[in-house]
C-alpha cells in the first residue's frame, strides 16, 4: 500500500519509471472502461493513450484527499470517452454496434487475447443479477452520480448505496476478495 | 480543524463495521461522492487500517472487472514513454543558497586571526599571564581550529565527484521545504543538508528513511534529535542500504517503525 503511495508521489515528481508501473497496473482497466463506452478496440487504444498523457501532464492536479488515484484515472477516461461519443465520426460508426453493456463485451470477448481473468469474469457476470449489472455499469463504467443512477434505473435514491454495496459484495466474493 | 475531530469521534461511535456496511466506500472508489464526502472518507481510511483494506479490496475487484472488458492487444508503455520523455525534465532545484558553511571557513580564519592578535596583545600587556587564562585561550583556539577543519572536511565531501547528490523536494506536508543528501557509497555515509526544513514542533522529530521501490521497503536511518541545536544543519548518517530514494517525515519524538506519509516533508529519488 505504501508502495502505491510512493509511486504516485514519484509520478507527481515526473518520474517516468514510477509512471510505467502505475500504467501497467491500470492500463487495461482504463482501456476496458473506454471500450465499454466507445465500443471500438482501435479507438479505445487511441483514447487510452491520450488519457495517460493527460494524466501525466496534469500530475500536479491530483491530490489523494480528493479520491483514489485509480478513481482519478477513471474520471479522466470516462470524460475522454464520452467526448469522443459526441463527435461526428462516432455517431456515424455507431449504427453497426450491437453491444451495450459491459456484460455483452465480456460475453463476446475473444478469448485469444483476453486476460485469464476474463474467462472467470464471464461466469461472474452471469451470476450477477440484472439490477447489479446495470448498477455496476452506470456507477463504475459510466461515472453516474447516485441521483443519475436512481433516475436511470427508477430506483429510490436511498437504496442506490446499499444495493451497490450488495452488488460489489457479490463480485468480491466470487473473486475471493 | 473542528469538523475533523467531530467527524472522527462520530466514526468511532458509529463503529467501523457500520461505516463499511453503509456502502460509502464502494461509492468512493466509483468516484460518485461529493468533494466533501471524498475528503471525509480519505481522512477515515488514513486513520483506520480496516477501512483502508476494504477500499483496496473494492478497488481490486473493480480493476479486475474493468480490465476484463478491454478487447485491445496488450498495451505497451513505450508509445507514451516516447511522448513524455521528449519534454524537458523538470528537476525541482533550489537556487543555490550561500549556506553557512560557504563562509564559515573565512569566519573561522578571521576569528583565529583575531584570537592570535589578541593573544599577542595580551602578551605585550603582561608577560606574567595567569596560567588559567592562558589555558582558556588555548582551548578557544583549539575550538576554532576544530571548526575550521570540520568545515574543510565538509567542503571536501561536497566536492568529491564520487559522491552522489540527491535533491529532496518538498512534499504535501510542507511544499516549501527542501533538503539535499550527499551519499558517499565508499564510506557508507550520507551527509544530509537539512537547512531547508522548518524547525520541528515540540515533541516531534524528523526521521530519515532510505527507500527501496520494488518492493517498497522503507528503512529508518534514524532521527535528527538535535535539529534545533545544530548550527549548520548538516548531519552525518550511516547508510549501508542500497537506497533508491530518500525521504524525510515528521514523527513523534523517538521516531516511528514505519513512515507516516501524511507527514512526508521531503522526498527525492537517487538518479541511476
């Protein structure tokens, strides 16, 4: 744990080696989130690179008191991906897309270049209830606020927090975390 | 900070398990809390390791899940490295300050000269000088000579090309602080110039850490107990570690087992 805090401090001091370690820890997750939004592996690769360049250039603006480093990256990634979906190119190419939820991406995942985790995770998302799938998608992949998620899912605002706790709990118990 | 204290007592009262059960930590990792709530959770997880462990586990689950939705080939850091290595590296360097020891050689020589003239004068005044007085003067001269040779020794150390110099930049706890480590690998000593650190508050000491990055292992090199009394703020410390970085934290008197990163004053990596 202290390890990660030190890496982040070094990254903020523009230490390339430290940044490489952080990159290796999170690049796939960041790419996964972007891919869930833009649904195109090539575009995802481009945006992922932009996100990590942006994080490097804005290293000084990160502060641990504002949230987790991973969460900070997630935010940059979602914003970059959503910006892309507003572009003209994206609207034209979108018509051919069929997948919608991260679950669909996992289900259609090509096992050849997938991480070993993906195979196990496929089973996980089968086991998660429909509400959990939607809730996790909105809160973690899309960055919805509690209010936005409650409106989208037609769920009372007060239950979002506890329901999400149960959903993440299910995910953790299957992963053994 | 009144609200922090009120908040912390609240947590103890409501008990850590309830705090975990509330689901706030899951939303913290998602990034869907308000700025104020984020700060509160951050304070709480710093204080209670149980909460920190919970956040790490939640984050790990989300990292795994999100990574599984990536369909691209394995990502290499090289492309990013190329782009970020082009920009000029910013090494936070302090303007060279004329430190005490820059001049102290001259000051010492001047005092020594003065003392000699004075001794001579005294001799002329009275050839029957009391033995006690004479001895006092001799001691004085001795001290000045010592200080001069110490200064010379320091200059020698700082000018030695085999000595690695590591600038430590100020961190969150005290951004305007700085320090410099001169590391002599042959004698396994570091010379810490700590003139850029503020005087520690009562009951606190600076503790020096040697850090290995992978896996991260902080090793204490000791505390600067006589910080306020030390005139030139240069400390000689034994270091037989294979250090990759040096850090300075503020700790309770007597030092700590592990560094308190919230109170990290200065940090710098050894350039290989």
